[in-house]
């Protein structure tokens, strides 16, 4: 159904197109002015992600006074030396110095040519959806983030876009059975939320592009981060991040991003972002830029602590099953070793008994873990997906996936790991206090 807002947007397309042409032109003018800097940079030895996170896009020579930390530009508009000829920036919805330095840094971490930042991860997803039209088809991994699934099922369906939800984990080659002439987007999330399934990015990308090179393959890389997995190098066309999570790492910003190597995709998405307006604030860009500086050290510690906790829970009498890609018992452990260089602090466990009241007692008794949605901050969080992050997923589909009342999702933070283990042990004992063991 075409809404009045959609008609209004299309009525303004000619004006927006002219403005966007000026914006894209000025963007590539900025690129031309930095061409010498880029050539010099390309001649440097390949740098590690830790170095890129600190230096790319952060050059003090770019700022008045050579500030070591990129300043926050809160300006909404910028002076033009001549009418209709902006120097570097025109209006902050289409470009901002603070946002640009963050996007350059993000692109370097993902080994991408381009990056765009958005007001949220779902803001990035929604902007991408405007590349689709009524009659188009999306193939999505079945265990997809609840917000993404809700957008596909309830919003895009109203616009005439069909979605198929497919298990891409155990038999990725079967994806070709779900592709259609109308398929425009394959949506991969790996590892998935909350069941931590893995999808073979390289194999799926190869099969999809062999079927139709025009189909976009997107990977939601939120759980792995650019530190442990880089999907563009494996054949994906687009990478999405909820920067809210590990990339920022401080639970104080809501933001999303899209990275790509295609100039055509970059131009299309730049226009759509300008037209729709899902842009982040300069201050939020500053915060994420700051968070990236410690990404590497944070991710290493998240993994160290999570792996220790996962191994402990694997042997616990009150735990039915532990899901963590870094454990050898994970059904896709070999793919994990091939595709990723490590994993984050996300652990999912099934308590014995599949009893929601028992699960609630466990969460309520924890002292260091905070019961809350989201993940990836320095503090440890815990939740019940069935009644929290994935409550919007239809119950029948939720149970088919394995999102039961006994499933607990943990985001292991940066606290002392022994303190976290003690907290878990005491709370498990409390949750099962009146249980008579068989």
C-alpha cells in the first residue's frame, strides 16, 4: 500500500536529487583533495586493526589547531563561498566533519571503501529497504534479530515485499532453493541472535551471486564485530553493524552503520540517507569514534572471560546446554575457526527444566549481571529472549527456532571473571533451590 508520506517523498525526488548530486559531487571533491594523502597512505605497510582504529580519519592536520582528538562539529549548516557552491559541507543531514572522520575509521576496520552511519541499526536497515519495491523478495536467516524480523514481517509485508526465513547454518547450499527471480536481498546474520548459529558467508555469497549477481548479500556483523570477522573479504556486498553494541562498547549511544565496496551502492544509499534523514548526531559520532579506540583490547577481554564462563557452565549440573562458537562442542566449530579469528562475550544457555519461573528466579538473584536488553557494553547484561528481545517473534516460530522459556542470553562484560562466576553459581543454586534432582 502506497501511503501519503511515500507519495510526498516521491513528489520531492527531483529537488532531493539535485541537492544530492551537489552533495555527492562535493563528497568526491573532498576525496580528490585528499588523493595525495591517500596515495601516501597506500604506500605505507599494511597496518593492524588496532592502529587503524586509532589513526584512520583522525589526522590532526585536518583540524584547525591540529587537535589530537577530532573536535565535535555541532554546526547544522556551513558557509558557501558562492551561492550553490559549498566548499566541503552544505548541511549536516548530508555531511558533517565529525561524522566523516568516524565513517572513514569504520571503513578501515571493515576493510571497506565506504561507510555510512545512521541514527540506529534499524535506521540503517530501513534506509536500505527503500532500495526495494513492491513485488521484491528477501531471503533472511531464520534466527534473525527480533527487530529485523519485525520490520520484514510486519512493515515490509505491508509494502508488498515478501520475506522468506531460512536456516542457513547446517546446509547453506540449500539457499539456492529459496531464491526467486524477484529476490533482491539475502540477509545473513552470523553469529545469530540469540542462538549463535553461524552461516558460511563465502559459500552463500558465491552461490547467490552465481544465481544472480544483482542480488545484494548483506551480513549483520554486530555480534562478531570488525575485529573478529570481515564479511566483505568473504564476498558479501554489504555489512551492517549496530554500533550501539560492541563497536561503541559503552552502552551510551544508539547508532548503526553500513559498509560497502561498491561506489554505486554507496551513491544510492547516500542519496536515500539524505532523502530519509536517518542520520546520527555529531556528538554520538564522537562517542562511537572514542569507543573504537579500545575495540581490540575490549574484544580480547570479552572473549577471554566468556570462554572461561562457557567452559564452566558446560560442566554445570543445572545447565542443559551451552552455546558459544568458541567451544569445541558448537556444531559449527570448524566454520568458526575458518571464518572468524575469535568471538565476543555472547553466551546462550538452556537451563534444565525449561521453566520460565526458574529462569526468572535465576536472573532476579544475580547481583553483578543487570537484567536488560542490548549487549556489548563493558557491563555484564543478561536477558530472557522469549519474553524480552524476541517477544515480537510469533510463539510458534520462536519455539521452532529453540527460543524457549529456559533460554538465557548473557553478554559478558569486563568485570573480574571470578566475580562473575561466583555470581552465576550462587544464583543458579537459588533458582534450583527446591528442585529434587533425579
